[in-house]
C-alpha cells in the first residue's frame, strides 16, 4: 500500500473519532443543561415508585414511565399541568376527593404540626365541700296531753376537702378523678326533743319579798311559783350549762351567801338580780318542776348564759350545754 493511501486512511479515522467525541460531548452538554427531578408516583393501589426525569409535564412523565390511566382513574395534578413543588403524582380511583388528596400529599410544615398538636395537661386540684348535718328527734313525752318540740342542740355543717386529678385537652376539662378525701370538721347534729307541754297557771300574787335562802326541794315548786303568781314573765332563750360542788372545789357557798341547792340554784349574769325566779320547761319533769332562783354568779356567765346547779358531776357532764327557753320573773 502506498504511503499516500495509508495517510488518507489515518486521516479518515481521526475525523471519525473526532465526530464521535463531538457527538458524545453534545449529549453530555444537553443532559447537563436539562434539570433532572426526582418524582414520586403513587399508584391507585398504594404502590409508590420514585423516578428520575427531566420532564415537567404530568402526561409526559407518565408516558416516559409507561403508565397508562384506566377509565376509572384520575391523576393529581391533571395531565395538562406541570409537576408541583412537592414532586408527587397521585393516581386515584374516580370519586376520591381531590382536595383531601392534595392535603394528604402536601409537605408538612412545622407551623402545621404545631397547629394540629393537641395539648394535654393534668393538674391536682382541691375542693372544700360542706357536710350537711343531720337532725335527731327524741320523743320524751308521755300520755296524750299537749306536746312541744324543743331544739336542745343546734346543727352545724361540717367541712371536708376532696382532691381530684383533672385532665385538660386544649384547656378543656375532659376527665376528673377523685384521689383522696379529708374531713376537716365533722358536722354537729341538730337534736330536737318532744316533751309534754308545761302549762303554768298562776292564780294569785304574793306581796312577800323573795327569799334568797334555799328551801327543801319538796317545797321549791310551790314556793317559787306562788311568789310569781299573776306576773307576766319575759320569755327568752339562754345558753345553759351545769355545775356542782365537785366542779367548784367543794365550795357550795353562793354569791348571795346562801348554800347552793341542786335543782333550785342557778348562776346568772349581772343583768339578772339576785332572787330573780326562772322557770325552764325543759326541766319540768325534775323534782323542782323546772323552777329556779338566781343565787350565784360566775366568771364566764354573761347575760345570755345560765349555769344550773346539779347534784353530781356525772349529771353535769350528761347535760352538757344546751339552748333552753326560759321564763324570767324579775321583781
């Protein structure tokens, strides 16, 4: 082969290789100039596939990946639209709410997460609740005569504290569970007694002065009642307690100088003069028939209180303290 022929062949080879390189470089430039997108395609059966494409139109992306829509299917975004920012194509059966589908497919932002967050809190709270007192009625009457009801102990409500665990959802109470209960103050029951009504009949008035000495118990009723014959008493309620020789250290000497006598002597405030006669229906069944005379004073005895002298300490304890209706005869 001649040297000229060899040179011609070499030149052709160089030109061919150059053309090939230029073609490859052109393809590379074209690929580099095209923006590739990573697109997610969600089929109607839930299957997901990720594809890399330079296409932006929905129909072209589906054609490129050999995806054909069935008559019962629709695509979001539509075939004529460009791919959206979330790079997602969803194929769904006809009848699926497109608006709901778009919401599902949209990217979640931190603001949306916080907006949908449900705030749940729990607190321990305490409440004070009143404990209602009860009423006890004691029937101490006999026979078929007139009867009356007396309140011998006023009722007082109690108080308790209840602790709850309370759950709140977005500031609204959704659950409340009691976890403890503590009684702060027990209630005091109201006590009523039904007794025979005492009818005081006074026929005449004696002008003799009131004696501050203590006659025998057997004569106390007739003696004191006769002294107030015809007088109109002042009716009031006094808070009554009881005392005896034991509670006074054995001293039975009264403030007026007389010796204290059970079921006869009472200590009253300075608003009631010595010798004032008091009838107390509550004691109508006692030996004195309910008649007393003021013969004593006391450091804690004010004008709205009364201290009844009794024969024993146990009687005083059993009596306690009561609000009693009193008929006051003052001279």
